């Protein structure tokens, strides 16, 4: 899955009212990870969550750019609200983790 496909999935998740699935979207949605990381709400240690997330990323063979986009998909509640304050073009994993570290 390339970065454009991951960004499209993020957009679809953020805008469910705009979803019209075509054959490519269905294929992407069926490409499930081998191990899904837990969702992160911000109520527990960010350091512990990042360690957990990195293990899942390794098992799924995600690149660093994929890790950044996938991380945004697993943020919920306060953690997702904090991430939304970040400039949208910053999907790099380390930038997201550093930014979230200022909140959690």
C-alpha cells in the first residue's frame, strides 16, 4: 500500500459521509494487518503505546511512512483531537509521536 492509498483511507475515515466505494477501495479495506495495534486514547503511557505500535508495525512490515499514516488511524478520543491540531502534511511517524508527547 503506497502513501497516496493510505492518505485516501485516512480521508475516507475522517469523512464517512463522502464514501463511495469503488473496486480499489474495497481491495484496500480488505488488506487487513496481521496484528492490529490497540487504539490509543491518551489515557495510558504514550511510550508504552509506541512500543506496542512498533511491534505491530514490524509484524505488518510497515515502512516508516506507513507507520505515520497508520498511527493516525489508531488514535481515538483525546489523542485524535490532539493530533488534529498538528499540521496535516506531517504524517511522519516520529513527528506525530513527538507532537503527541507534548500532550500525553
